[in-house]
C-alpha cells in the first residue's frame, strides 16, 4: 500500500505530495521531496536526500549521505532565483530499479535511470539523463558525466571516468581508472563533443585511455595502460601507446 507517510521524528522531512510505503525503513536526517514515490521494503540511511520526481523501486538500499534527483545547472539556477527549498520542486524523473544498492556518498542527478539490481560503490557521481541497464556494477569514485547510455551487466571498476555522450554496450568491463574522452580539442569553443562507442563484450584494462569518437568493436580487448587512437574491429586485442593490434582474440576465449 502506498500512502503519505507521517513521522514524529522531526529530523525526517517528507513532502506532503510524496508517497512512501509503510514498510520503508527510515533512519535520521532524511529529506524526501515533492513527487517522490518509494515502494515497499526500501532502506534509507541517515543523511539521504531524495528530490522529485523520483521513483525508488522495491527492496532498494540507499546508503548514508546519498543524493538522488540532484538538480542540473539550469534547474538549480531556477531554484536559486525562487529562493525556495529544493524539496518543494520537481525535476525530470529519476528512476532507481528494484533491488538496487546505492552505497554511501552516491550522487544521482535528475533524469537518470538505473535498471534493476544495479550497484554503486562509495562516492559515485552519475550526471543527468544517463541511462544504465540492469545489473550494472559502478565502482567507487567513478564519474559518469551524463547524456550517456550504458547497457546491461556492465562492470565499471574503481575510479573510471566516462564523459558526456558515451555509448557503452552490454557485458562490458571497464578496468580501474580507465578513462574515456570526448573532447578532441580540449575545451576549444564551438567544437563538438563526441564520446567513444563501446560495443558489446568489450574489456578495457586498468588505466587505458580511449580517445574521442573511437568505436571499439564487439568482444575486443584493450590492454592495461593502452591509449586507443583509432577504431578497432571485432575481437581485436590492442596494446601499447599508441595502441596497436597484438592479435585477434582466440575463438575459445569467452
């Protein structure tokens, strides 16, 4: 049953137009804003802020000091001019799928969609209008800058950087501190930003760098520390700086 939730705990602020299931467990110092819907058996830890519109599906865990539905710059400027609390406003819908785990310090902007059973490490940032498929793992200190599409069962390790306009397929592995880039001319005004396109089944090693607009073919691999400057074909193995073809991936490799 969904209902407006009233509490005697004054450290918890729930907007009158929010809907929080009666089975939700709420710790202290929580803000739940206008237009937020929280389904059954959700656990919300201390210091969490959820701004509207937001849908938190059942059996999700939200760790301490997470922010869900953080306003983008335009919306934030509007709120600042109106001088009203953020939880009184509704931005684009943020959706967190069922059974997800958001560890402490995760910040998710408005317009983001996470599929079922996604997990974040600590201090993850996911910017606006990013879509992530089910069962994705997003490692500690990862930054996803927004307007990005990420498929299902993607494994993003600690400290990965993903800029605007990246497209990442299903079953991709991004090694620790690997870096995707989207700015060929490094902030020169008027130049188009173009993120890499990473096809299904790609594996990228630790500290590898993928240059703007590069397409990585299905099932290929990038060695640790490699810098990829050219597109790759299906099942290639690239190593070095600049990255060069080592060989094709053996047929019996999965």
